[in-house]
């Protein structure tokens, strides 16, 4: 195998004829670290995978795909050459040999540099020669794309990509004279980033191509990534309150920090792609496509009270044609703003008004420092919810909705403690270690609890600790769970230091008291509402190599009710109601239109055809909106364009201002209230029949 390694490096030396462009080489500490990493993966990872020939083959494919997902740099001959490593990378890495990974990267690195330099040199004349009257398409289906066999094939692929980028900017109303300079700056920034690649970057990509085969939450963190971990992945200190991730050449919104500036502003959504960033209200927009994540973070972060503008491609858009600019005032995320809050819904039922208490739990939080200091009134989810429950009971509500939408989790301790407010005693969760040892946590002592009617509202962004609480409420038959299937993250990670960097490794898995995992499948609601999120983009099931759903032995536990007899009626009543509710119909129509857009396999590069495609989608969106307006007796629109006053209102939004939410517009919350009322009526009817 050593002969093959030398041959590949010899080929690389022939390719890299520019003396100033040197090969990137691995270091002694990286060779030591990869051996340590493999030992940890095989000994401690929950899946118990062995790094053998089969996984070596997957590692090669994963690594090539992480470097060149669009098949824009490597040729079919390169892939044939790299196949010499397919069954030996496991042997090499166990010996601390990184030659294959660095050789493949250097090939990619040279091709990337060469292509960017060529694009920059020829962009004005190439862009001028593009003919948008020709009938041809740009493929969006990367899965079926084949490796180019010739330079001509690859050049044509790049021509179509450039044509799509130019047309996308035209469709986004970029002035014609700014299109080429915008792309030149974009490619120059990418070339600058290429020149900054070092051995740490290469090692991290190579290592993660392997670790993510174990599961998507097991990652190698280089020293630089470790040092900037909180900054790179979260802007929750002084910024906009968003978690970012790389998505090919784009920066994608992974999630929003509850009650952070972006969440409160309301326009930015998970899976939106940020393409440009501007400072203050009138600063020039900086194109950030192709930038490193840490550079994007640095641009978006800033002092409290300052303004940042984000130009984004909405998550629902398949092409880059649709853009919107979102203005956010930077701020810090305050613990008191993330605290649980209450309100009362007043829902008409004929001549009667039913009062339903709502407790919004945006995160599972606890002030550990204050608790350790012995402060009597330290902040925690459970303490706050207990107080709110008492206030709502005093207000005479007839039932409670616990709203966990967009709650990404937090303290496991708080998930257990919160469950204890709604059951007398008993286990809450099972945690199974990679050693296969299982331990249980929950409420150990009997005590008083809220025993009134309860509904738990979840959505696709309800994850981790939220799923533990919702699953426990469902298993104890203590509550009806309504909404969308939850995220499905049922794994626990730990950080392990290496000679260079750290390994974040999945070591345990959560299980419900029923024995079912929350992993991958999430919590399935008893009454399912339409999903406003793309499940192919958001949720554990959307991630490659996510650990599967499974079961372990259940725990004996009491059941507080028997909802099975009334569930069919609850679902029927919901469907009858939602089928007549214009807001629900509007939501379902939007979901259908988004799904239709996601199914597009190509975009026309003929300008007239592209305009027709966009206009067709806009007409469908307008028809959906007017269908809702007609049902509500509102004035119909002639277009979906916002007027200047609306735009100014968004642009000058101050995240310090508390915006009063209109409960009447929260169709999902209102429907959760109706389900709770149905549950009350059906339970009372059943009780009366049993007497």
C-alpha cells in the first residue's frame, strides 16, 4: 500500500506546478490524535461500530463528498485513483498514517484554487457571453449527478452554475452593472479562504468524514474550533441569537435562541440561507457566499443596540431567485426573557367562554451558580412553572396547555423536575450507556401535583429535554400531546480531549419509560397538526447516519387516565373543525405549495421560462392568501408585495420593544385549546356513561 501512496503524491507534485503553492502536510500531533480518536470511537461510542474495511470504504465516499458534494472539481479518473484507499484507510489511520486524506485534499485544493483563479480572470467576458434565450436547465439533483469524464464536461457544468448565479441575481433585482462585481468579490473571498487552509482544517474535514458515520452528533473539533466553539455555533451572547451551520457554500440558520433578538423579530426562520450581511440601516451589503463560518459569525456579531441586516434565501425557496432582507437590532439574551410565561385563552363554546391556561416554556433552564450559592429564589423552569400553575388555578382556568414549540431542550434535571409537577411520583426517563448499563431518573418521593386537564403542544423544533417531558406525559397518559412530530434527538454527547483538539462523542441514548427511544422518530402527537417545517431539512431524521429508533424494556408505571377510547373522537372533531377553519386551510395549502417547490429537480436557465416559473409560484401563493382572505371576509390582494410602510416597520423594529402577541393569529395554540375542551367534554361524557 505504501507504493500507492507514493504514486498519488507523485501525481500531485506533477499537478502543482506553481512553486508558491505548497502541499499541506499533516503533523505529528495529528497522527497521534487520530489513533486516540479511533480508540475512543470503538470503545465509547454508543453504536459499537468497528472501523473495518466496510467503514473504510464509507469513509472514503464520505470524505470525497464532503470536499466535492456537487461533483465540480474531481474527475471520474480521480475517483478511480482514490479507490486504491477504499479498503486500507482503517489500517492506515490505526497506525497514525494520514497520507491518503491529505493527498486527496491537496488534489481538491489545487483544483479549487485553479478554478477560482480562472473564474476571476475570465468572469466579465464569460458573463457577457451568456445567452438567456437558450432552452437549457440547471440540475438541482446532486444525488444523480455523475463525475465528469472530460474537462469539457466539467467546464460546461461550471458554465451552467455561473449562468444560474447570474440569472439568480437578475431575478433578485440586482442592478445589471453590479452582478459581475458581486460575483468577482464572492470568488475573490472564496479564493482568500482557500489560501488560508492549513493542516488543522484538513485534519478536521478528514476526521469528521469518519466520525459522522458513527452519528451526526459525533464530531472532531480542531483547536481553533474548540476555542471558538460557542462563538462559531451560537450568537447568543451579543448578536442576533441564532445557531449557524455551513451548508455547502451557504451559511444556514440551524435554529434560533428562544426569546433572542432574531426570535423576537420574527422574520428569520430555521433553514433560511444567509447570502449577505450589512451593518446598520444603510451600510453596504457584504456578499458572504463561500465564506468560512467563523468569518460570517464575526460579521453578524456586534455590540448590543447596533443593527445588522441579513439578506436571506427563504427556506421554502428551491432557487436563489427569492431574497428578503431582515433587519435585527443586536441584543443579549436575558435569562428572565427565556423564563416560562403564562397567559389565558378565552375560547367561545356556544354561549359559554372556556378559560384555558397556557404556560409557554421556551427552554429548560436553571441558574446553577445561584443554586450552588444557596440563593433562595434562583431561577429554574420548574420553580417558575410551579408558580405560574398556582396563579392560573387561582384564576379559575379549566385546563392547562404546556407550549413547548421551538423549545430545543436544555437541562435534563429540569425536564425531570417539571414532569414531577404533573405526576405524584415515578420515573421520567431511562438513559442507556454505550456499556449497555441503564439507569433511570424521575420523581422519587410522593408529593402534590397538578391533576387537572393537560395538553402538551410540540412542533418539529421541540427537541431533547422537551421530548423527554412530552414523552413522559404521553406514557403516563397524563396529557394529550398535540402538534407536529418532534425533532427526534435522543442522544447524549460528551467531550473527550485529544493530543490535538477534542472529540465530541455520542455515549448514551434516551429512552422513554415505555421503553421507546425518542431518537430519530421523536414524540408522535396524539393529534397531529400540519407541519410548517420541511422534515427533509429539519429534524434528526433529516441527518445522515442518525442513530435509529429502537426499544428497551419498559418500566412499570401507573396511568393517570385512559385516553384510547376518546382519541378517535378527538381526531374526528379536530378534522371537522380544521376543515372549516380558513387559517388551518391556509396553513395546509402553504405546506402543499412548499412541498411542490421542494420537488423541483431543475431550474430553467432560459430567462423567460425562469420568470414564468417564479410568476407561477407567486400566483399560487397569492391565490392561497386570497382564499384565506375571502373566507374571512377580508379585502383581496392584487399582489403579495409589501408596501413601503410595512417594509419600514420591519426595518426599524427594535428588539428591546415587547411586541404584544395576538393570540387570535396563533391558530395552532387556539386549536390546542379546542382539543383540550374536547377532551374535557368527551371525558365527562364517558364518566357519565360509566356511572
